[in-house]
C-alpha cells in the first residue's frame, strides 16, 4: 500500500470516507460517460452518414466507370465501323481511279502505237523510196555504161572498118601506083629498047651507007648491033629489076595490108573483147546491185516487221503494266461484332433508355445504423470498488509493517539494522519482505490474493 494510504489511515482517512469519495467519483464518471457517449454518438452518426454517402458515391462511381468502359467499347465499335466504311470507300475510290488510269493508259498506248506505226510506215516509205531511187540510178548507170560500151565498140568497129577500108584503099592506090610505074617502066623500057634498036639500025645503016665493006665494016655493024643488043639487054635487065622491085613493093604492100588488116581485126577483136568484158562487168555489177537492192528491200521489210512487232510488244507490255497497276477490287471486311448483341445477356430490361454491356455484381446494402450502448448508471456503480473497512484497517497495519520492512531493508545498513533480518534474508522484517506485506494488504483490501489470483 502506498505511503499516503498509510498516512491517511494514520490521519483518519478511512475506507468509509474513501468509499463515499468513490461513489461521488462514479457519479461524475457516469455523467462524463453520458456526455462522452453523446459526443461519440454524434460523431458516429456523422461518420455513418459520411460512410453511407461515400459508399453510395463509390457505387455510383463504379457504375459510371462501367458505363464509361461501355461507352468506350461502343465508341470503339462505332469508330471501327466508321473507319471500316471509310477505308472501304477509299479503297473503292482508289480501285475506280486505278481502273480509270489503266483505261487512260491503254488509250494512250493505242495512240502511241498508232503514231509509232505511222512513223514506221513513213520510215518504210522513205527507205523503199531510197531503194527505188538507188535501183533507178543503178539501172540508168547500167544502161548508160552499157550504151557507152556499145558506142565505144561500134566506134572501135567503125574505126577498124575505116582503117580496113583505108588500108584497102591505100593498097589499091599503092598497087595502082605500082602498076602505073610498072606500065610506065615497061613503056619506057619498050621505048628505050625501040630507041636502042633504032639507034643500032640507024648506026648500022650509017655504016652501010658509008659504003665500007669488009670485015671491019661488018665488025662495026656487029659492034653497033651488039651495042644496041647490050643496050637492049640493059634495058631489059633494068625493066626486070624494076619489075622485081615492083613485085617486091607489091609483096610489101600486100604484107603491110595484111598487117594493117590484122591490126584492124585485132582492133575489132579488142573492141569486141572490151565490150564483152565491160558488158560482163556491167552485167555482173547489175546483177549484184539487183541482188543487193532485193536484199535491202527484204531487209527493210524484215526490219519493218521487227519494229512493228516491237511496237506491238511494247503496247502489250504497257497494257499489261496498266492492268497490273489496277488495284484489287475491295471487299468488305467481316462485320464487326456489335457489343450490344455480344453482351445482350447482361442488359438490364428495367433500364429502357440504356443498354448494359458488362456484368454487374449486386452490391450489398449499406447496413443500418446501430447506435452504441448508452452508458447506464449501474455500469459505474462499484466501478471504483468498495473497501472493507475492517480489512482495510488490518491491511493498513500490514502495509505499515511492509513499509517498515522495506525501509529497514533499504536503510538498515546505514542505520546499523542490517542484522535484523539476517535469518530471512536481506530486506526482511520478522522474516517477510516488503512484497509479502504488500500482497497481504491487497488481499485484505479486496484486491489480488496473496497467491496471485482473485479472491
């Protein structure tokens, strides 16, 4: 027991007085408890209203959150549907535009192919005209050269014939001249022979006319005659030699004529050979030019066919490219799943103006307010306990002994009383320590037993 209790017991602060004080304290505690209960109840009611409102707000927020998700889902569906429609329309527009572009490209390809064919036709015409001009020029050159060769041949033949005629005329002239010379020589020889004979006869007659006879006269006559004969023989020899010279000249003229005629024939042969050779060259060249022109014309037509085939291939390739540029015809994508149909089972038929999409749990009702237990006066009666006045007096004495024992234990050494409790141990009085005295006092006062449990 505290020192104040002991002093109160000593000073007259008894258990009865303390019991009265406890009753008054219990009444005050009761009043305080009622005031506290009212304050706490007001706070609890306010907290209840706040919690209830918060609960309802949470329910509303949960519903709004679900509806927000549902609106988002519907909006996603509508947006996806609109986007799908838009993409389908754009794809259709692109497809139609690609068809229009391909058609325009094909038309342009036809125009380009037509222009290219026209240009190729003009090119073919120009090439063929060039070939025709070349062929005409070749023909004219051939005819001109051939005519020139004929003219040269004819001129050479005419010249040869003229030379032959000239040679024949010259031969006839020379032969005639020689014949004239021959006749002249013969005539001169005859005249001289006759003159020699007459001279001899004249001399012989003169000798005879002289009338000389005899051998000398005869010899003179014979001599004259012999001289006349010799002169005649000389004239004959001269004529013979002249005849031989003339024959030699005639032979020479005939040889020269033969030579000239041979040269004429050679000139004719040369003219014919030159003509034949030149004409052969012209014929070969003309045949070669003809083959060349024919091959050129065939090459031009083959090249024209190849170019036209290339034009056609280019047109087909351009048309294929235009066809390849056409986009695939768009098709609608599969229908989007309407969430209002997919989650129709979660729709609440009671909400006619709204379609629920998500499952909603049923929240529990907010519990009713349960007020706390109002404090009763009986709750505080004896709440501070009552003291047994007789036991309290004994307890006071025991407590005093305990105090004394404790004091002796604490101060015994300094006061010289340390040996009083030697038999029971340090800090004891009459064999019991302060704790033991305290337990005895509490038991006597209605508290805990000395064995550690309530009475």
